[in-house]
């Protein structure tokens, strides 16, 4: 997958900008608060149909304007594709090859990007809800089945919780909801387990390639089930917790209570790791995501590195770039280009106050 062009209108601090990317490494330079991160945010938005930074889409519309428009052309194999998102005061309109699509499931993951930013370090201290969101986003980008099951689960969970809040709970209706929600959860748990197991199979090796640190890091799935994964055991879990749920007016068992846990040498990573080890673990997790997506889809995602190089020492900067530059299209933001990069094949852009200038560079 290769991003060819992105055009922004009224997005964040961009009035109008169009940028043609190189198929290899692209470096976006500029001072802080000029729009480098906003550019990467637009690509994440096209991948997920949501921002990774804010919840209210209207905040993406440039102040004083009525809409924002993000358009992207990219190569998917040998086929050229164009997708577009128009964000307006009533919501958003998604378009594929100029034609509106009704469901976000038809749009999510068409453009697949993996972002690493300094904010990703929060994954260790965030609530489990945020780590579940990471799982859901990454799996949804490659599996429409998962995205639809997750949507149906969320709708059924709301219905179940609403029923539990009633003064008299209809037990027959609760039976039906339990059967439905268990069906969706069974599909979701299988996908989550495959995701965690796949990432875990890559992450330690990548960590060792990026760092001289000999520790082992692992990703573990904290499933809502202690027993074997089956529809019957999930349904039994809901029925065993039914009386407690009726008393507390909320669903206490299910995939909305799950978590993914990072371990270092088989201990909780957050308890024993240094800040540097946390940074290398998250970076290894993101690199493992690239492998996972490529294996599952047979398509290489685009890697976005937002002000990451400044967080790494010289040796790890070089190792990271050597790992990804020949296999993936990379879009890197930085205030200053590291010396070792200056002779690489790359395209350099400068961003100043929402304006993008192509300064060429490297051997491109």
C-alpha cells in the first residue's frame, strides 16, 4: 500500500494543502505547532473514520469554516484508489471513488496506517478501556466481520443494561439478549486471541533487534473467560452473573471487561520497567502490528512516526529506520533531520503554519 497524494481543505490549521508522497521514506519537518501532527492525524482519520486525538469531529474543522475535507489517492497493489471524508456540522460523509458509502464498515481499513507517537506511552497507565480500543481499532481495520460483531455487541449490551435498569426484569427477554450477546462475544474473543497471540509471537524478537536490552517482553490476553473459549461457556458466564447484574443494574461479565497486558520477564511491565524500556516496548508493539497486518491482509500498511526519532538515541534511530525503510512507506515528522538520514533516498517537506512545501532531498 502506497499513499500517493493527500489533499486537505479546512482541516485543523490547513486552509488548503496538497502533498505528493514518495513511495519510500517521507520526512515532514517544521517547528512545533505548525501542522505536522495534524497531517498524520488526517491519515489516521481516513484509516479509522475517527481521530486518535479527539472525540468531537467538529474540532477538526478549521475555525470559521463549515466543513473539512480529506482526500487521499493510494496504490493498493497495482490498483489506484481514492477515498475521501467530508466532515461537516451534522456528521461526516465517506466517499470511495467519488461515490458515498452508507456504512463505515465499507470504508474502515481501506487505507491501513500504523501510527507511533509519544502519546502511545500512555498505553501502560491508561484504563483497560483504552487498551481494548487499541485492539478493536487494529482488528477492525482488517476484519469487517469483527467490526460488525463489535457493533452488534455494543447495541445488545446497551439493550441488556437498559433492561437491567427496569423495576421488573423480563427474564425471557434477558434470555434472548444473553444468547445474542454471547454469539457476538464468541466471535470477538476468537479474533482478539488471534491478534494477541500473533503480536506476542513477534514482539520479543523485534525488541531485541531494536535494543541491546536482553529482557523478554510479551503481550497477554486477559479474557473474560477462565475456561475454554466457547459460546456455551460465555452464555454460562452471563447466566451465572444474572442475579448480580439485576441487583446492580449493569452487565458485569463480558468482553467489555477484558484487557491486554504487557509483561517483562513474566512480570507486569508497568511495575518494573524504565521509561526507556516502555518506549522500546511500544515501538516493538507497533512494529509487530506491521507484521500482523501484512500477514493477515497480504498488504503492507503505511508507517507513520510522529516526532519519534527525537525520543531515541542515535543507535536506535538507525536500527528503526533500517528495519522499516526498505519494506514500508514511511511518513516521519521531526523538527530536525538526523544526520544519518540526510543521504537516504527520501522526500523532504517543510510545514509552516498549515502550508506544505516540497524541499525534495536525499536521492529522490
